[in-house]
């Protein structure tokens, strides 16, 4: 901020009398100057009252201050910028590509500010969540803390902006897609490994990022391996990179780690049937996937792609299956769902509710409870059976194994790669 220079008042010397006297407001200024010259003293001027400086709005604890009150100009922090490598290094200095970025920033439909706003919400919410989450809390308390903070900071407004998908709080051998349903009494234990995966969206641009928390050191190397694998995926991603080759870099990094548990050395395995993914507008899983083991997929990343680089590691078999022990919590309306007759009146009503409140964004049973729905399980299951709504049950490795997860969202801009979800924590 540029501040105006302050006006200095001319003071009379302490040991001399002030010459002259106060005259009417329209008195001759020159005469006043003559008096000063004759007596060698200056006429005192009234000091202007300083305008109080506006205090910068700071985030509350727990987080509840909307970002528009902090970033009043509507410009949100840029993520970590990484230059393209090898055959695409020219993009950084290309005038043509710089022009394309300028146009993108000025176009309200494709502007990066929506993505960056979602990213800043995620950074601030998780900063407080990482301090808040402790053993002894219920998973429901943790989920509500994160979701309430997200809604407040993004200034939730229907489908315009809000929670991107249900908060994933998967424990131990469960790798993904678990959030507590109403009545869940699970308490976080000190020996647990907790994957925290939550999303924010602004005008359908979803920010998807995840991290893993532990409270005792046994599985520190597992967490380190998965974080390193995600960073490798982020570093090696870029325009024209083949998805099958990118998976190989991720696999190589993760498999270079081992974990010692009770005197037994266990390899860290990438979970072969989980993947990162491209993200569409109001669509968490786009059409491209980044697997975690090398494969022959020739699909290339392209300029403008928006990806979640997401890796999972395990001390178990390195493969997940649908959980048979827990109720399904995650659901989403299918984008290209078939037009089929819905016979249940309750299912028709529920579908209208889902379309109005979530569109094609993922939701969970707690979210239905929150908006006043009740006795909806039969209707929800009917929509799943008809292929209109997709269910996403918890995904688990072998019982007794441990899993970890890290995830970043990246934007392949014309000139550089932007790791939009990068923060001081990971």
C-alpha cells in the first residue's frame, strides 16, 4: 500500500515568544508569512487527525471468517509454480502462451481465481484442523469441524460454492471413501492412521487434497513414502506426459521405502487399483486416471488439464476391495445417467432433492440428514439400482494392514504448472 507523506507542523522555538496573532479566516496569507520572517518564528498549524488504519481481518479459531472479508480485492494467492521440463520448457517464455494465460485470467468463465479461492479455503481449514484433530475425538466431530469451517470460509451459496465432496476420514486398513454416517460412534485412537481427504468448490471448480496423520512413530516411513510418491507425481506431471509412464515414477518412489513393525520389515506397496484423476466442472472424477503402478496407458496430459495427483501406500497386499463391514456413506448423481422410469414416489422426490442441493457433486447421508431428509434409504438404494446414483463404498486393504494417502491438485497452465493446493504443511 502506498501511503501519502505526512504534513509537518512548524513549531516555535521554546525560548522565544510567538510573533503575530490569529486573524480572521480570510486574512492575507502573505502578511502571515511576513510576520514569520520578521520574528523568525513559525505560525502553528492545526494538526490533522490521523485516520485510523484499517485492521487486516484475520482468520478466527475455529475458522469462520469468509475469505471475501480477508481478500477484499477478490485476488487469491497463486499456488506453487513449477516450470515445465524438457521439450516443454519453451512454454515458460512463449509470448503466445503468456497471452493465452492473460485471456484466461480475464475470462470469468475460466479464470483461475475460482480455483485459487477454493485452494486458499482448503489451506486455511486444514491448518486449523491439523491442530484440532487429536485421539479421543469422534470421527463425526472431526468431519463436522472441517465441513463447518469449509462452508464458512468459502461462504457457501447453494451450487455456486461450498463443500466439494464428503470429508473422507478413513482409518488404518481402510484407504478411502469413509465418512461417518449419523449415529457413528467411532473414536480416534492414538495408534490409528487417519487419512483426511476433503474438497472445496467454487463455481464447480473442485479443489481436492488429502493428508495423513499419525500419533506414534511406527508408521512414519509409510507416511513419508506416500508423501514422497505424491511429490514425485506432481514433479513429473506436465503437458504431453503419458499417464502410464507417470504411474511408473510414482511406483518407483513408493517402493523404495520399507517399514519396520515389531521387528519385521515390510515393503511399502502402491495400491494398484486406486488412482489420481482429472477433475471436470462439477465432476470430481474426470475422464483420465493416473494409476500408481506402471502401465501401458498412452493417454497424454494436455494443456488446460486439471488433475488430482493422489497416491496411496500400504503395508498389506496393495489392493483394495469394497468393505463388507461398513455402511456406504458416499454417493453421487451420475452425469450421463440413463433416462429410466422411477416407480417409487419417494425416489422421485429424493432425486429432485439431490439435483437441487448437490447436482453432480458427491454427497453423503449426513448431508441428506442436514437438509431435513429422513427415511430415505429405500429411495436412495432404488436410485442406485436404477443406475441414476453411484454409490462409493469404503475401500479397504487386508485387515491388519496400514494405509496412507497424500494428494495435491495441479493445473496445467499454458506457461507453467501450478500446484494450487500446495501449502506450508505439505
